[in-house]
């Protein structure tokens, strides 16, 4: 099932009030699992997962007394502490967003 198909199933079920029996509905479970996996997956270019607000995060590089790297969401502006490496900043952000996929 593609992400687009999963979203359509969820929308149609939501709009038709069929959600009541979702625990016995394989299509509902597959659609839900597909959407959750897509939302939790990291961007292959940046290594970052989406922010909880749905925004896209970016790794910043500035020289500060506390470290040189932080990750900040472009939508809600939430930001990690400063770290000495981009990998540490990315790991901190991804962990805060619930990513349990290990180091990427």
C-alpha cells in the first residue's frame, strides 16, 4: 500500500464513520501502519525525521560557546541544544521526535 492509498483509506473511513471496527479491519491496520511509518521515517538527505508539528527540520551550523550544531524546525521553530557534531544534534532531535530507528 502506498502512502497516498493509506491516506485515502483513513480519510474515507473517517468521513464514513467506519472507524468503530478498526481492530478487525486489516485494510485499516495496514493504512494506519503505512502512514505512521512514513511520518516517522527520516529524510534520506538530512537524516532528520519530521517535527511533531509536521514541519521540516534543518541542521544549523554556527560557532557558539555551547557547541557548533543544532537542529531547528522551520515551521514551529523548536530547536535542540547546541552540540559538537551534526550527528549528535540530529540524534537529539530525532530522539525528541520519537524516532527509535537507531543511528542513521
